C-alpha cells in the first residue's frame, strides 16, 4: 500500500546560519553540484544548497538562473577556500591579513551578512593587536598600521563597496596614540601626495584630520622634487582644494608660505592655474581670519570678514585675466598667491600674527 505524506512547508525546520554543515564535505564530487572556477585553474566543488543557505545571491544564481559554474578567477584562491570553509563550518578560521580584502569582498558580493560582520570583527582585532605593540617598537607599529590602511584602501576603492568603517577603525587608533603627530609625519612622508587619486586623497585627509600642516609639509616635499615645468596636476589641485590650508597657516606660517612660493615657481602655470591658486589662497585667508577670531574669543558676528570677491583688487583681477603665456605667470602668481601681499584679510592676519 502506497502512503502519501503531505508536508506543510511552513512547518519545515528553518536553517539558521552560521551553521556547521561539515567542512569534510567540501570538494567531494558525490555531495557537490556547483563548480567554482578558481584563479589557479582549479575547479572547486561545493554544494549549492549549503551555499544557498548562507547566500541569497548564490541561491538566486543557482535556482533562478540555473547556473552550475561560478567564475572566481579574479579572486585569490586562498580567499575562496576561506570563504567556502566559513560557509560550511560557520567559522572564519582560515582568514589571514593578506586575503582579508577578497574574503570581505566575497561576503559582500554574495550577501553573506554574518560573514561580513565576522570580517569586520577580525579587522577590529588587527587594529587592537597593533595597539598592544610595545611603544618602543614604533617602526613595527607603523608598518603594521600601514598594511591595515592598504587593506582599507583596497576595500574602499571598490566601486560597489563604498564603506568607511575600516578607515574609521584606523582613525580611532591613530587619534588614541600619544605620538600621533610623529606617527602621521611618518605616514605622510611615505606617500606621493601629488599623485593621489581623489578616493585615496579623501582617505588621507580623513586620517590626518586637523594636523593639516603635516600634510602640507608633505606636499612641499613633493613639489620640491618636481621639475619647475611640471604642470599643476588634477591630483595636486584636489589635495590643495580639500586640505585645511587655514589650519596649516595657523600652525605653521613658514610651511604655508613655502607652499605658495613653490607654486609660484612652477613655470607652466596656466591662466586657470593662477585663478585656482589665487582662489584657494584667499579662501584660506578668510577661514584663517575666522579661526584667529575664535582663538581670541571675539564673536565673528561682531566683525565683518571680507568675502573673496570683496578682497580682490581690480589690479590683481586684471593680472589674472591678462595672463597669456607662462613667462607672465611667475610675476602674476607672486603677487596673487603670497600671503604677505594678499589684501584686506591677509593684512589683518599679518598684523595679528
């Protein structure tokens, strides 16, 4: 006699992940129906059901799109091994610093939320581990933190992983250091600041914070090493536009002056370059004026701070507008960019200084 059992699917047990399904079943042909194509040419076999319990994206690819092969040839194979082991065992035991970026990426792409959280915890443990290094081992601590920054940079620059959580971990760690400024000096000195992408520049600025004079010192070193006929690059423009030049002016007038002297010496400045340099200089003067008022506890509403447009004299406007060739750029920039010669707000700052 044939007995038919009717099972209510709503009463079926729910699998909660992470769960230990048994890593011994990984890459066993009898148990696997999904092939992962690895970077080293290997076909790594997994069970689509167990993978789908962890990943709604893998479930979609295998059940809706009926895929039996997933290409992972752009990922370090050790990261794939770690990823699969975690989904089978429920533990992130094979993670290492050199594959962390790829493991985290896999967790995000395949929407394995618990794995993303474990990766975040792992990164926090790396930062905490760095904090336990003896203070006398500064070089070791720096190298360790630099490697963590490179990991954070790799994750942040992925077009679909716009997250700052790992950079924030680093900033918190750096801010808690007793030798923060010395540490940042070492860090900035190790980077070609005039060649940074916009994304990486934002991260550097976030790490440096209010210590922008250290950043400007790094820019000055970079400019010193460049030929005088090197154009004003978009990367350098971006850094000058976004770093706090007013804070630099406040903390190190000498560094600020040298920056604009070096910009003045660039022989290939265009009319647009001169306008840009003039603008950032005057914006800095306005901001620095406000900062000085704050230091003196003078309410800014009691003082009229000249706007950029108001402080531009007719003759300086004409100088910028009449630039036609690099030969005239030097004389124009000297007047426009020198803080000592800047009108109105610059003069007021010089008196206070």
